[in-house]
C-alpha cells in the first residue's frame, strides 16, 4: 500500500466487491486470484482447492498464458510447499522458494518462481483452499523477499473474504442443483400427464379402428386419421420435454446460440410460430446466462402450453453492459393480479426469484385477450 492508505483501501474495496459479484465457484476463484495478483503487484498468482485424493479439485492461475498452462500439464499434487499451505495451515513468505527444503521442483514448462507468499483460505477450522503469489514486481536486495509483512496482512484480509465468497458460491451451486432436481421432477410429472394420456388415447383409438376395418371402413378411416393426429401430438410433447431435460450447452455454445437452438426445436415441435432475434449481446457472467435461459424456458412453456398463442417472439438485446430478454405472445393473456389472488403463479415466482438472484429486474405485462410480454433485464458483469 505504498501509494497511501486511501488508495490501498480503495484497492481492497474493489477486490472485495469484485468477488461478491459472482455466484459460480469457478468465477469466484478466478476473481480472487486476479484480485490478489493486482492488489499485491505480483507477476504470478494461483489458488488451489484440494480434493480428497491428494490432489487439487480446482487450480486457477493468473499471469500464466493459456499456452504456458497447457504446456505445464496436469494439475499439481499436494506436495512440497503446496502441501504446507494446506496441511500446516500457516502463511509462508520466502525470499526464494527454490531454496526451501520442501521445494520439489516444477514441470519443465513452469515459469521460474523466486520470492513467494502463500497462505491458506479457511472456513472455520477447515482449509478450503490455498492462495499463492510469486515474483513481486519491485527491486529486491540480494537474499530478501519482495513481499513484505504488510503484503502478508493484506493478503490475509483478502483470504478471509475469499473464504466467504467461495462458501457462498458453493451454497449457491448446491441450491441450484436442488432446483434442477425439482425442475426435472416437475417435467417428469408433465411428461406423465401429457404424453402417457395421449398414448393411452392412441391405443384405444387404434383398437377402435381395428374393430371397424371390416364392418365400417369409412369410420375406420376416420379413427386412423385420429390415430395419426394423436401420434403427432405425443411426438410434440416428447420433443418439448427433451428440450427442457437436455442440459443447456451454455459453456460450449454461449447464451445466444443455445437459445436459438432451443427455440428452433420448439418452433418445429409446436403449431405456434416461435421466433428468435438477438442484437449485440456480449458474453455475460455464467450465473446470469443460466438465469436468462431458465426464465426464457419458463416463459416459453407458459406461452406454448397455456396461452393458446399462434405466435411467440423471443428477443435478446444488449442494454448497457447487460442485456434485456423479452418473450411476447399473442395468446389469451391473463390478469397478473388475479393470478396472485387465486394462488396461481404460472412460474412467475420462479422467474422473479431467478432474476433477482442475479441482480436483475422482471416485468410482466398481460391482460385477458391481450397476450403477454415477459421482460427480464440483467446488469451484466
């Protein structure tokens, strides 16, 4: 904090605010590492989260290029100075990590580390990670460490808040897993109610057609036409269920491509025309992208299953540093206040919870006979 207490406090505040913005564990880890490296002006930073098998479940670095990281090879094991952070659970400040008796060498592609500062990240008595910094960007007299006692105190403050951010992110991910399980259970019930009933009707209609083939071919033909219609409806329901059950390809394809793909499938599966347009949307934090996808799915579900709409339009546009999602249908509409009074929500509570959970806002415009518009705005990263 050589620039004075005010600038130092501002830097710490910025780092803590950056950590609190993210809900995904991986995003939190990356933010902690980048914040620590910038705050202490180090060339390299890393954070390891241990697994139960002597290795690291996750290991995030900053200051190392993608090419370098790929050349270094597999994640490190918990040995040497890395193990000391996790098992001895005390800070380590070294002038030259290579001269420490616990040093066991680096892979050939690993950058050369000299002065070193590391300390554990604790959640109560449990060590949930270890934070490392190396090669302080400052003049270093022969045999001395570039990292100071003040640096160590500053990193300790950052580590305490990192523990809170990491614990909150883990709780969020566990909560999300439970939510996904609940959604799958809901879909299973819908699949049973919609598809199995149609298949039962299909079977009875086919039996009636078989009984009429000889004595009343004209009626049998009508029954067979009904069989074809029921089969098509069952296929539509199955396709829609598969779209919702299939994991979203957000990580690989991004939000825009994932939405476009799912809406194309829904357009083929339903008699309603379903369209999608997007303009200028940038990549968003992972939690926000998932929230947008889930709100879009819920709004589409309502429009296609309950509103009787002939056309559903989905748009995703950039707004400032974030984005705005609109799902508009020309269906029967409803009275939002009346829905709440009747204790029916059409998924509105879930959509509002998802939106507020990522710092966004949700607006619902609808009236009987006037269609419905769901608008979700999120702030971005």
